[in-house]
């Protein structure tokens, strides 16, 4: 009878130890998931993952971080991947819009400059009258006949200015990449590389 009781006590102790180990394993799993989610968030935001240190945390900051981390635990890795894909599409669209804005600005500026040059030349030749301007009797709109020389000049000026702006922007991006290397970052370097490759694809080659 006494041996049976000893065996029963040993079994109860074993069950208690097993439950304690199981609880500890569950806590470690939750902590690992919390750290993974936090790192996913930092990588998705384009920041360098933090270095976890054994320091006394700021109570206020710790409370805010815990709240955010608890919210992040509700997301799956698939949801993070989908979010990252949406961010990449958003950035690609933004880069494309930047190229379109730069092209439109260059064209408008060169066209305005060409109009001023033509007006000055015509005034100097005709004493103030601008030639090759016709008025459509139906619409009432003014129409200027195309001049092959002026069209060619406009195309050349636009191409030259666009190339200058492209090179200037590339140098700015390269300087930013160099500064990022010195500061220890890595994400922006890759982003700059992708952006420069996108510029190379979309930028028309000079004849």
C-alpha cells in the first residue's frame, strides 16, 4: 500500500513538471511569434530591424509597444505578404507618376520657351506682327502652322533637358545611396537600384 502511494506521488509530480514545461513551451512560442511579427513590421516599413537588448524599458514606451505587438499578433504571414505586395504596387505607381510629372514639366517649360523665342524672332523680322497664325472661322480658335525647324528644335530641347534632369536625379539618388551605406542601412540601397533601373527603362534614348 505504501509503495502504491509513493508511485502515485511520483506520478503527480511528473504531471506537474510536464504541465510546467508545456506552459513554458507555449510562452516561448508566443514570444517568438511576437518578435517575428515585430521584425516583419520593421522590414515592411523599410527600417533596419532593432537589436534586442537586455535593458530596463521605458514604462510608457513599453506599454505602447505591447499594445502594437498585441495587435500584430492577430495578423498572419500571408496578410503581411499581401500588405507588402500592395505597398510595392503603390510605390511603383508613385515612381511612374514622378516620371510622368517630370516629362510633362519638361515639355511645358520647353514649349513655353520656344513660344517666347518665336515671338521675339517674328517681331524683330516683321516689326511686331507674328506670321503663320490663322483663325478657324468655325471654332474661333487660333492655329499656328507647324514649322519643321521649330518642331525639330523643340524635340531636341526637350530631349536635352530631360536627359539633364534625369542625370541630376540619378546623382541625387546615388548620393542618397552612399549616405545610406555609411549609416548602415540596406533597404533604401535596393530601392534606389530598382528606381534607377526603372528610369533606364522609361527614359528614351537620345538619337
